[in-house]
C-alpha cells in the first residue's frame, strides 16, 4: 500500500525534523518516508500533543489512518480520516 494522501493543513504549522528512534517499529509501507513522519508528527503537535521522536508508525487496520507512537513508546496516537478531516486522538 503506497501512501498517496497528504495530511492537509500542515504547511503553516511550525515544523522541525523529527528523529526516528533506533529501535523504531515502522511499517514496511512507510519505511524511508521522512516527509510522512514529519506530517504525522506535525499533525499530532497541532492537536496539542507531544511527539518529539517517532517510536512506531503503522497503518490502521479497519479505517483510513495511522497509529503513531512517540517519545520512547510513551504516547500512542490514532490519526484517522473522519469525513475528510484528519483527527488525532490519544490512545
């Protein structure tokens, strides 16, 4: 599965390169895609949550979206497309 959708609304968000942890668990679908990592982290931050480093990233199983884990596996987020809008929830 190739990620072809762009997380919208991030161009105006402050961003910085998110470190990917050495032991990060990244889905094969998302390997070597630093732009996606940045967009996921920026969207999490736009919702007011912390994501200083990426521990894991995988696609959701039953809906369109991602599960992201940040800060040494401390925080798990669901990033889901709901009605054409990306919604971030702390899991």
